[in-house]
C-alpha cells in the first residue's frame, strides 16, 4: 500500500503539469461567428464526392456525405454522417483565430479546432466565403482543410 501512496504523490503532480492548458476563452454567439450555413470540402483526388458541413443558427450541426451521380438515374445522393451541437469560443492563449467546438462524443468532452472565415472572389469576380480549419486542439500533426460556402 505504501508504494501506491508514493506513486500517487510523485505521479499526480507531474501528470497535472504535463497536461497542456485548455485554450477555451469566452463563449461567443454562434450566429455571429460566420459559420452558420453550408460548407463543402473539396472533393478528394479522383472522386467527385464531398463532405458537407451544415451549421445551424440554433447551435446544431450535421455532416453529410454528398455522392455525385451514383444511383441508377445518374443522380447523386446525400448520406448523413454525424450530427451534434457546436459552440464558438475565443482562444484563451492569445491566438486571434476562433475555436469551434463539437459536443458529439459520448463523453461530452468537446473536440475543438481553430478556424477563420475569409471572403474571396473567383475568376469571374463573384464573391464567396472560404472556411479554413486549422487542426484539432491537442493534435500533434496540425492539418489544414479548406471548405467553400455552398449557396442554394
């Protein structure tokens, strides 16, 4: 029993100091974050399929797999992937990017990633928005993904 107490005394302080600080700052109104709407990933090379993120103003989201021309009539179809709740926060560590956090896991521990939304023009001069995901918080290999706003 004594060895367990010694281990606990030595291990818990080092475990606490080894954990990275959680970067969540102030909670922001999701409706004014720039995320509300539909965002599509670029199709993977060699595939016309894409993933669509649907962010609703009530704080819920849904991801959909959009397949192009795969049914008998040559029409595409949409398959739900996940759904859940989302919130937007400032970064507590001074990063100017905002954080979007998803509460879809059974543990209710949020998965968060930094994002920015930019207004850009295509070659015809038509304006649209681009969402840039920049890795998941605590992910060792940071990845960047671009999503474009879908308009109906």
